[in-house]
C-alpha cells in the first residue's frame, strides 16, 4: 500500500507547469543538464514537465525533498 501511495504522490508532485516555453528547452538541476525522455518529459499540449527518478539525479525525489535547483532555458 505504501508503494501505491508513493506512486500517486510522485505522479502529482513531480510535475511543474504550465510553463509557457518554446522548444527546444534545456532543463538543468543546478549545473547538471537533464536528459529529455530520461530525467523528464515535457508535454507541448499541456505545457507541463514531469520529472523521473533516474540515476544519477533522481530529480523527482530531490523535488519532493525540496533539494532541487531547477532552471529552464529556451530561446525566444
């Protein structure tokens, strides 16, 4: 039951948006460039980023622990 609860929390809390950005978008955690479709996905339809827990950054867990320093950059 705890695993199911954690999955629900991650689904809700590991998202940010809507972000009115234009692709391509570079996402950094501190100075580390994150990989799209590995560390995060961006939905152009909803303009929402969803972060995942993938080695070595574990962005979702770090977000839940308030330990991220996310920066989004795109060209306009």
